[in-house]
C-alpha cells in the first residue's frame, strides 16, 4: 500500500448527532480526553463556571448554553487519525449541521437513556439516511435511572428505522450501575465512580457471573440482567459490518459521558469499524479518496471565528489526495488558480499552521470573500462536488441601524456573516434598506449580537412583508428586461451580487411565475 493510501485508510471523520442536553458536549470532551487532545476533563467546558467548550467559540454560546458554531477537532487513537466535527445542537442552526453531515464518513448518535429517541435526533437521522451514513449509537447517562435497555433498542429500531446490535450490555443503572458486559469478548467492564475527568485503567473480569457482582446488584436485578442479556445476545448474532457500512445496522454501546465510562469503547468501535474516506460524488464523476490528485469542497464558512485573528475561515473537506503547504489549487467555480500556503488545522480550537493533510481531513482556508459554501478546490481537474444542501431563508426582517454613520460597517458585517450561509442579506433596488433573511428566528439575535461584538455596529430588526425569495435567471435578455421593469419594486441584489425577487406573498410569486414563463425563479442560489 502506498503511503498516501495508508494515511487515508487511517482517517476516521465523524460527527455527533443528538438532541440538546443528551450529552454531546460532555461526550466531545471525553473523546478529546481519550484522544489525548486535552489533558484533563473540565478544560473543555463547564457551563457553571466561566470556562467554556473549546469547541464553543462564541461567548453567546456560554450565555445561552447552546452550541452555535461548528468546529473541527483532530486527534490520534489506535493508530488512526480521528477527525471529530462538532455540530450545533439548536434547531435554528440546522442547516449548518446538515452541511457538516455531508463532510463526515460516519456519525455517533448520543441518546439520553432516560429520554430515549428525541425529536432532533430523528431529524438528524433523516439527513444521515439520505447518504446512508453509518451510525454508531451511545446510550448515555447510565449513572442515572434510564429506560429499560431492551425497550430503548426497540424504540431506536421503531422510530429511527435502523436495526440495533448491542456490542455491550449494561448491568444495573443509576446508583447500581455496575458496568457493561461485552457481548463479543465475554468480559465485564466495571464502572468506577469519581473518575469523570481522568483516564483510568478499566477493571475487567472474565464472564459476568461473580459473587461480589451478584451481591452488589441483588438477586432480583442480577436475574433481570441475565434475562435481558439472553435477548441481547440473540440480537448480537445479527451483526454484520456490511450492513453497518450500508447504514442499516447500528452498534449500540452504553455508558456515561459524565462518568467517563464507555467513551474508549466508542473510540474502539469507530477506529475498528467506521469507514475510512471512500468516494465523493461530483457532477462529473465519483472521486475516490485514494486518488493521488487533491480535491475537496467547502461545507462551512465562519467569520471572525477567533476574535484575535478577525478573519473568515472556509472549512474544506478533503475528498481525495493530499494537501501540501504552498500547493496550487484550482478554485473551480472561479476557474482560477490559487496558491494556498496558509491553510490551518484545528486542534481543539487552537489553530495550527498546516504542513500536510489527507483525504478525510478538514482544513481551514482563509477566505477573503471569494469562497462560497459548496465551492470545490482541486489540483486542476474540473470537479463540482454535489449534495451540499443550501437553504432558502424563510424569515425576513428589515435591518434598522442605530447609528446611521455606520452603514458601511453594517453592510460589510451583514455580507461577511451571510457567507456563512445561515443568513442572507438583500439590497432592494427601490430604496437603501438592508433586508436580512434567515432560516430560524434565533439567527436574527445571533446576527445582532455578532454585529455588535465583531463589527461594533448596533442594530435592531423590523418585520417586513416578504414571504419568500427567488433567485432570478433568464437567458433571454429581452424577456429579462421586461420582467425587471415590471418587478422593479420587488427586486434586490443579494450579498453575492445576484439578482433576487422578494415575493410579498406566495400567491404573488405564483402569478409572476405564470406571467413570466421565460424567467426561472430558483429557490436556491445554486451551490
Ligand atoms: P449537549 O451538548 O448534548 O447539549 O449536552 P451536555 O453535554 O451539555 O450535557 C447536558 C447535561 O447532561 C449536562 O448537565 C451534563 O453534565 C449532563 N450529562 C452529560 N452526560 C451525562 C451522564 O453521563 N450522566 C449524567 N448524570 N449527566 C450527564 P447540566 O447540569 O445541564 O450542565 P452542567 O452544568 O453539568 O454543564
């Protein structure tokens, strides 16, 4: 195997999907701990103190207790290079999460054992299913009273339509959580309280039937364990790597992220079974990860990620080959060659200058306004990667500036934040208004907050009667001119300079579409 292939085969790129509060942040922290990316837990976050997650870059996240930005973390484990992509948990940031899921090869689903399958998890699973992303499941919070493990598996299977194969089976729960029994290695892994922030050797026993364990659980609970184990063992017989890779079967693990138990088993499972980068679909052809030529696509852009640097970073997932410092890349949409000498990688939030990176890795490119979400970069070939979702805004507000002298700053801020894809700015032709469109209502608050913090501009928002937006395309010049004349009052230019139609109502839009059949009303600005 060539060195390139070896490096690529080592990559495991995944994200965590879960409902808010299921324990994603805690799990992220413990994964980093086991990956030795941090020295002790508590470094990443403790919301009750003023420290915050390394993966949470914005102060707003601390205030709200929601994870807004997506970050990338890389560490070594079991001879693999693990890339963990953090995703925002709040529903209003869904589009960011969706795009992040296009950049991973597998996903870890964290479920609160007491609450079972929750609404956000269902949504995220739907996205994973579109790409048949392999899923590993972790039932969290075993240190509390959880639902009966067998019913939990039933619930996952029925609601999420994925077959569960337990790799481990929990013994006890809450105060009586003894540990988990390995269905494939016939070993009992004992949970020891009070080591949530450090790595300890996990004590194991052969088999599960030991006098002290029986005594600790009591005869009743021990029997309940053996009964349910029998059923779990039968299910475990259905394990198939192929079915897992096809997204049909999910291995299920149990533990407590807070108690730092089960986390290494998650990493063992990911490094052993989760796929290395495979192939990525482009309009032109499918691109194999192990091809020697470099290619990748941008799935996220973040402005002012680090206030100390005040810059905009485009997150690029490498689809094939290798990145080397100083290499020339073809920015496919612009048809332009660019030399990239300052790509960055993200190690638990600290950016580091990057010498090389391989398919599966995420690199950060400095964006000076020329990069858009969905852009492809290659070593020369024209490839347009597909499947990066773009979302049309559904909510619109007029931006009201507090200090009229700052309108330049405001426009710049709105434009730069719009590059991130969660909001879009529109400049109507009829007046000097600035209109902001967003997918979720929380976005407006986020933008107001970030404009204040990052651009020193204070603004508020006013309702405006716009129902939806369409991007206008028309090859017939005369027809376009006729349309532009008639629709003048409803036309605007978006942050990227594209002509858009701001429809006051759906009925109006329909009428316009009927009246101007030559004009295309596109619901997204294509990626
Ligand atoms: P999220 O990112 O998915 O939203 O969840 P997060 O990790 O922030 O966890 C949500 C809450 O659940 C936190 O408590 C966290 O400590 C707790 N938690 C996570 N894993 C476990 C576990 O294995 N067992 C138990 N008992 N609790 C767990 P909080 O009180 O809301 O916040 P904090 O003050 O502890 O940060």
